[in-house]
C-alpha cells in the first residue's frame, strides 16, 4: 500500500530502468525468503511485504518501459496487449501450479492413518 502510489514519484526521479531492476531484485529476495523462512507468521509477513514491494516496482517499471519503448501511435495497443497477457498469465499461472502440485502429491501414512 505504500509503494504503489509512491512508485510514480520514484520513477520520475530515478528513471524507468532502475525501479524495474530494483523490483526484480526485491521480488527474487521475497521468494527466496519465503522458501527459506516460513516457520513463523512474522517471517511470512515480512517476506510477503518484500515480495509485494518488489512486484509494485517491477510492474509499474515494466509498463513504463513498454510505453517509452513503443512508438507513440502504437502505445495504446502495446499497453493493452501487455496488460492482457499479464492478466491471462495471472489467471493461468495459479491453475498450472495447482495442477503440478496435485500431480506430484503423494499419500502419507502415519501409524496406519
């Protein structure tokens, strides 16, 4: 909630590429932190905070890179297609992850139960 509105000001001061790289690094650290430190609720919430800040930086930075890299007459089409692909990826990705997890699921028997 903090970085979402503030990212516009940060991008106007630092440019477009630096927040995108920072967002990618923060997202990576957030996922690595979740992988290694998930024993306590506090650890999970801190890692999810890092992850969400990284995703805010990366998504807004990527949209700005797309807008600045495309010709002005095609910027609306490019932004629409990239948003559509991002939304479809966000819809299909969790379903594919759930399928993968279900395929690799095994039954565990503890003391005959």
